[in-house]
């Protein structure tokens, strides 16, 4: 078994212990925790195709992720940055609390889509070469 596979197995075992033995009220695995200018932030990263209208073009996040990150923000004051690198290499970002206050809709598959106009455009990933 590779070191990566052992690490993943350990994470699954720890998740089971936290949920079933420690009876935690909630659990989520952040993509990144970052510090900038002395403040910490949770970063949720998505790399996928843009959602196409109707009702609007946008990018989304699982509703369960939205709810857990917003609970975390309200509880401890750590904001969540939603960072999207779409399949064309365009980079979009916005604070999740800001997105939650703007245009959004939930798909039948449980994904909350936010309007593309609600994001900050941050350029494009440089071509690898």
C-alpha cells in the first residue's frame, strides 16, 4: 500500500472515530486553510465546467458544503473564499457569505449555483509548458 493510500485510509478511520465515537455535531474537510495579513480563511476550490443558463451562467458548490461553511463562519468568524478555476483556465473567486446574499439557485442534484456576475474575475491560469 502506498503512503498516499495509507494516508487516505487514516483519514477515513479518523472520520469514523470522530463521528461514531466522539459524536461530533458536524464535520467538513476544507480544501485549504490559509493565513493572510494575520487572518485565517477557509478556501473551497472547484475545478469544473461553468453552469450554463437558465437562469444564469455561474459556478456552484454542494448545498451541504455551503451550509457547513456558513455555520462555521457564523460560529467562529472565519470566512470562506470560494475559488473556482474553470475548465477554460479562468479564475473566479468570491466570499461565500457575499455569494449567499446574491443571486443563486439550487439544482435538483443539490448544487447551489451562484451567478457569474457575483464573482471577481482574477485572470487565467498560465499555460503549462
